[in-house]
């Protein structure tokens, strides 16, 4: 039963294999920040440019992060960021889109 109480000495908060993953952790952080920004700004009709662009970039970084992720913890955080980015992107598109009101 002693093996169940081993301390986690991994170099990364999200790495469960004991190895550091700086690229994956950076993509995770960027995706979460973009997703939160897109989600919060999508609640305001006048911020549709910010929510749609941050949502789109968050979807792209999250998709690449899923492609290169190595642990389940990383994938879990990326899915949360991707979901928030997608909601922000779609609501931003519904409120005016990527270029709504800029060219005309």
C-alpha cells in the first residue's frame, strides 16, 4: 500500500509521467486565457470583435495543443479552454462576426 502514497515530484503541474512539457503547458495556458477572454467578452454585444477573434485563436491553439498533448491532465484543461473559446467564438459571430461594422 506504500506505493499509493508516493509524492508527485514531476517537473510540471500537468505532467503525470514525470517529464516536463513546456510546449504543452504553454499551449494549455494560452488556450485557457483565450477561452476565458472569449467567453466573458461574448456576454457583451459591443465586444463581438474581441470575442470572435479570441475565440478563433483559442480554438486553433487548443486544437494544436490537443494534437501534441501527452497526458490526460493536459487534454482535460485543453478541452475546457476549447469549449470556452468555441462558445465565445460562436456568440461573437452571432453578434456581428469577425469584421462586423469595420468595413462599412
